[in-house]
C-alpha cells in the first residue's frame, strides 16, 4: 500500500491552520488539524485538484504603457499556470485596450477567458 | 503663481485619498481637489496585478487595477478635480499647501480641511546597511513590480528576495511565473513577515524560505553576482561558519514600509513613534485642527479594503468640519499600547461612540486577551505581527470605561 502525508496551509482565514492530509493509494484517508469544515474542504480540493487565480501581463502595441495586466475569469488548475503564462507571452494586443476586454477566449480549452484588468490608451 | 481657496484638499491620489475625496464630495462639499505626484491616479494599485483585493469591501476577488478603477470612475462621475504630476512641497499649520507642477507652475492653495493620504514608501538598502559591493541589480520589491507590470521589463533572471513581507512573497511568485529562477526568500525573523495565504506563493513554485537568516554580503562589480546569507542566533547576530553564498543576478528588497510623513512633520503635526504616522483621534483628525489623515500614512495596513474605509471616514469628517457639523470630541482619552501591543489606531477616542481600533502585535500569540483600560477584555484566538488586529468597542463595552480616565492602556494577556 502506498501511503503519504501532506501538509496544506489553509488560506481561508488569518488562523492559517496547518492541515495534515493522509493519502493511501491515491485516495484521501484522513484530514486532521482543520479548524473548520471550510478548511477541510479546502484541504481536500488542494490535494485532489488544486486551482489558482491566474494573472499576468500581455504586451501591448502602440499603447501608453507597453503591457496590460490580465486575469482569468475563474481560477484555473494549478498545473496549467505556467502553460497559460507561456501561451500569453506569445500574444501582442493593439492599443487601445479596455478594462474587461477579452484577450483570449477559452484559454487552453479550460473554459475560462483571459480579460484585461485595466485600460491602456493609445500612445 | 496661482492662488486658490478650496473647501478640501486631499494630498495623495491612491486608495485612501480617492476614498476620502469621494466621501467628502458625496457629503455635499463643493470644491474638493486631489493632488497626486504620479502621472496617474491610483497609487500603488495599478501595479498590483494579483487578486485578493476587495474581498471585504466589495465581497469580490479583484486585482489591484480592477479595485482602484472603480474609485477612479467614481472620481470622474462626481467631477472631482484632481492634478497629477503635482508635487506638494509644503503644508503649513494654517492649512496652506504649496505645490508645483509643469502645467501650473507654483500653486499656493488654502483649504478649510486637508486630508493627508500620502501612503508609505519602501525601506531601501541604505536603511539596512548590508555590507558588500554596490552593483546594479538591487531593487525594492515595489520598483521591481513597477518595472514588470507597468513598464514591461523583467528586472532579473536569477533572483534572491530579502524579506518575507507580502510584497516580497508576491514578487517571488511573479518572478517565477515569468520564468525567472527564484533562489529563495530570506527572513530575519523566526516567522514569515507576510500573510499566511501568501506563503502559497513559495510552496507552489518550490521556493525555499530561509527563516532567521540575514543577507551579510552582496557580491558583484557591475551586476549582482551572488549574495551571502547567514543564519542568526537568538539575539539576531550572524553565526560564524553558518554562511551560505547564493548565486543570483538580482536582489529584491521587501523589508518594510514606512509611512511617508515629511509634509506632516513640516507642518508640526504630532507623530506616533510606534506607527510612524500622525496621531489621530476617532474622527481621523490630527493634532492640527482641520487636518485629517487616512490610509498608510497613518499606519501600514495589510488590506486595501481597510485603507478605503479609513479614507471614507477621514473624507466624511473633513466634510463635516467644512460644513460646521463636526463638534469637538466630548472627551479625549489617549490609548497607550503596552506589552505585546505595538500600536493602536486611533490613538485618541471619546469613549462615547462604538468604534473599531486597529492594532498590531510584536509577537505571535494564541488564545490571547486584549485588555483595554482595566475592564474591557476581548478574546483573540490567534494574533500575528503581519495581521492587523481589530478591536471592536461596542457601546456595551464602552459602558465599562471609567469616564474620569484621560489615558487607557491597551495590553495583552496570554
């Protein structure tokens, strides 16, 4: 039997519980030291399929500033962070950009869009 | 020289200043002017492209630019006047402001109320006295953030971060996401300086955290080549033989923020040595009548949501002052921090109205009791230096105060 213990620091509130999760043969067998139900759920998600907010910048052509900040409309799987970042590193958008503009629709087929988080005027 | 008389002048167009200006205008004051030294409004937020802003204030998870854009839009909607690229040179105790910009030249402004919202600035290498060479490649975290997220440069490819404050942790993740190699985060304290949730930035990218370590030498002639770090003993002195030299081309400093109070000092406003900011009463009024202060110039906050609220309070009260609706406090009770309590804001309360005090502790503690005066005791499950502690004084609790007292201590029992 394959057994592993992992620690998850809960980020949901300032207490920051250090939750231990025991995994047996790829399945969660025990969650300990979680101060509340939300923390337990968070730890479970962190082990099963962790997700993260994704944000970076994208190059802008002829803008007042050379990059525009962007984010994903919903969190994406953690393992996809770097791949999405590389994908966006290849893109250049023309100015002007408006806050909320969709920069990439359905990035890497994850079902989320990449949108601008600020406006960049034409230079 | 341009001479003008206004109702309210707000110095600083960041989160605090914009909230103050909006609240003042909404309270019915006509002429409100915001003075901002940067080319755009928004303060630090346009470069904070990560999420986590607005969770309290808007109940939404926004990025910095999204958060502040809502306030900038409101400033435009309310037709609040502002001047960017305008440097305030001096504030007089008679609420006279000297400022300068390229368009107007010298400005001599006077107002019935002033709101100080200058924010804070980063501590730099000089303040730390790190021995070593003076090569290129040493940046404060905020400068690196601006270079990356507004100006579009990657300031380094192999990066060491000194200080585990929130900006340092966030920049560690940001560098990693941009493909730079992050060699580690070095922290002198035995615990991280930032919020726990930001430690995820390191864990996600396998970035080592060196607690109880200091940078003891910077190597490199033209560009940073390496940084030596040393383990510290209990008293904070480097232990001989416990050094480690880390190869890197960039050193990022995230070693604390200092409220920016040169103007306040110049005007003779009383400062609190524990916060580095003006002493304020529960109306956010400073020791000079009609001069209010809010946000990070008062004390360094960890959440912008609280900065906004402090700005709104200062703006509202400045408006009341102008409209003649702000009576002096019935009583002025000074709060004095003791023991594990580093500071308390506001420093002066009346004891007549419910309010929330903001406080920071020196050391982490659990199952602690915050004691205000002798009789008020508030339980806190956990307190940590990086997290502001809120102390809610309800009308019920305030009844316990001795009305004769001019000074109350705020302390902690474990």
